[in-house]
C-alpha cells in the first residue's frame, strides 16, 4: 500500500491554485519533506512544464519512490535523501545552470526545531537559483499570536511531543529569508488555517 496523507489529498487543489502563479516561469522544483509524494504527482500532472524533485529523510524515501514508480512520470525523478541538519545538500549550486528555481515545503517547519529551520533557509540560500522562489506552506503565527484557537491547541500538542517543535512566527521566517537575499512576494490564506508564504530571490 502506498503512503497516503489525507490532508495532502484534501488540500491538493488549493495548494495547486496558490502555487501555480509562482511556478509558471519555473522549470525545476525541489520539494523538502515530500512525505508521501502526493504533491509531486498532482502538481506535475497539472503543470507539465515542471520537473519536481522530491526529497525527505532517508526512512521516508522508499515510500515516496513507490508512489512515484506507481503514479509518477518522467518529470518526477527518484527521490533524494536530504536532511536539513546535514549540510551540504548534494545539489547543484545556485549559480549552476541546472540549479533549482523553486523550492517548496509543506507542513515541515513546525515539526523541526528552530535550529533546523535556520539550517533550511541556509540551504535554500545555497541552492536556489537567481529569480527563484521559496514556497512554504503551513500554519503561522503573526506578532507572536496564533491566527486561531485551533492553531494554539495544535501548537501545544506539538510542544508536548517535542518541546523544540511548534508553529513558527512569520516575522522570524521572513528575517531568515531576508538573510539569504529573499524578499516576500506573497502571503496567502489557505485551508485549515494554513498559509502559503512565497519569497523571491533577485534575478542577479
């Protein structure tokens, strides 16, 4: 049986609709924390100009590979084992002609520690091509405040399981992105009290 995330299935059209305006001119997407591979399959079916490179921790790679073998296409290559805490990533540098011009991650930054969030943005800075976009999907806080009571309760559940996890402050993420030369291009409300944040790197 293929790995399956009900939330990814429920929200796939909303994610596609929100991402599409930012991916129209991109050609190579790196997804961090692909989980089940569902985003790769759905988005490349809808946007046939994209190559979508899945990645995740090593123990998740076999499940992603199984989904891509069963449902993927020529633009969903074999998934990579990547750990944000273990630099450098084995990827083309930002200046390379084959560099990724989009990086996407969904529902990951609140699971990892903030130190790993810092590593994530540092690796984005190394790998994202000029004029590329970094797209982050998930729940956020603004000015230290939760957007809903349900997000506050979710944060408490996360921290009970791992005190280093938790819903991140938008301002902290924006600062980390800015340090890597990225400027906020969009902040879009999404289903289930999530947001899609998109930062763009200057063209040169």
